[in-house]
C-alpha cells in the first residue's frame, strides 16, 4: 500500500472492521466501538483521504474499488485473515465490493445504508450532489491549470464517489456462485427515513444470498441517532 491508513482499535476476539461513510471518519462509530469491544476486536478505519488517513498520490484512483483494495492491504499488514465487516453508506459500498472480490476474507457482512449506484439515492439528496460535483470539477480544472490543487479538487473527489460509484449490478450479487460469498451471512440494515430509497435497499437484500434485512426507526444515520436499537440488531445478527 502506498499509504498508512489511520485506525483505532479496542477489545479482543474476532476482528470487527468498521467502515465510515463519505466525507466522514472513524469517529462516526463512537457508539459502536465501545459497545462491540466487549466481545470483539473492533477496528475502525479512516479510509483513504478521509480523517487522518492521507490521500496518497493523485495517480492512485480515488474510488470505492481502490478503498476495497486498501482494506485488503490493511488486513494483510495486520495479519487479519477474516473479519466481520460493517460498512455504513460509502463504507457499506466498500464492504460490498470487498466481499465480492475477497469473500474468503469476510466472516459476516453488514451493509448499513449502502447503494448499488446513484439511482438508489433519493433525488432530494442526489440532485444537489450532482450539481455540486459538476461545479467542483470545473473549479478543480482551474486549480490544476494553476498548479494549485486544493479544496475544489478534494470536494470533486469526495462528491465523485456519490456520482460515479460503486456501480454494482444486482446480478453480480444474485448470480455469484462463489461458495464463500453465497454462504457468508449478510445483514442489510437501514433507517425507515433513509436517504437511500426503500425499494433500493430491498433490491440489495433480495439480490443477496443468505441475507437478512432490518429497517429501524430513523434516518440514514441510525448508528449515531439510534445506537441502542442499531447495536442490538447487529449483535443479534453476529451472535
């Protein structure tokens, strides 16, 4: 790996890796780290270019698939053969891409507020993102032309994750015959007022083999807003 990912670690037992959402960092999971460290070795990562993890060379793509490769390299560095993986929002997308490519490395998979592509996000959220992305791309070109790559470049990359990624077809889930992927227990969990369309969340669930679904009271940010119910649902699934 060209960079060192920042992470926090607490507890012992089976590793449980937490992957935060777009533009956030590992501190998002404060309520989960404390709770799950009583039974698991909880590792909360800052993904590339987020929190305290560096962006790395601009030659390295800033994509969900690159973040999944970063996770693979991180697990290799730490000698982690298999882990439970819980991903929120873009972190859920990273977790899903990772599980598709490296299913033998995933014990249980938890997808919280994930989406397969931009069409899964409610227009009230996605349209402003698309507009902001176009504006930031335009400003980023001006920055680069003056060799002053700065905030517009950064914002364009962050928003680009929500516009261009992860682009997974439902058939990639439903038609995957790898026994490690098929047999892996999976939980799809979302808020009943989530920014991800309910029908999209249910499409992910219906496309995944060996999956459960839980829809809890709350918004996209249920792990932070409704941690007791969220943690209980995840704990029941893991146990």
